């Protein structure tokens, strides 16, 4: 696993049964190097306009307008992270918190 991986970064991940696709890393930066699996939200171009999505695009390092889908967050083996694609600005992190709060009905 890359040593500098952490929350707010967008990485390409090799999903064994699916395909190579981007994810938004949710695991805290200072904890990630000690873990074998990281928490991430898959990114998709299927935008449904629901509160558990966070919009991403070219300003985040992606070619298309898309969303991180928090209804499908998952733990991913750290050795499946291939390359960093971009990152989300820290100022936008409250959007992640709001989407996550919606998912767990806070």
C-alpha cells in the first residue's frame, strides 16, 4: 500500500470481480499505513441526486462529472489501491460528513 494514502484522496482500485474504478478514501491519513483494509466510497457516473452522494469532477482530478456513493461504502484490501487519481479539497469534507450522516440516519 502506498504510504501517503488517506481521507479525501481519490484512488484507482482493482476490484477483483468488477473492474478498475475510482474510490474516495475515507480512512484517516494517520491510521491508513497501519491497516490492511481501507474504508472507501465507490465513485460512479450514475448520478441519482440523492443525499448520500457527493459530487466530484474535474476539480477533483476526474475526467467526468460523477459522485461518490456513500450507500455502498466498503472496506478494500490496501494492496488493491493502484494509483492516485486526485483529491477532494479539505473545505468540502463537510459534504462527506453530511452524506455519511444520511446513510446512518443521524
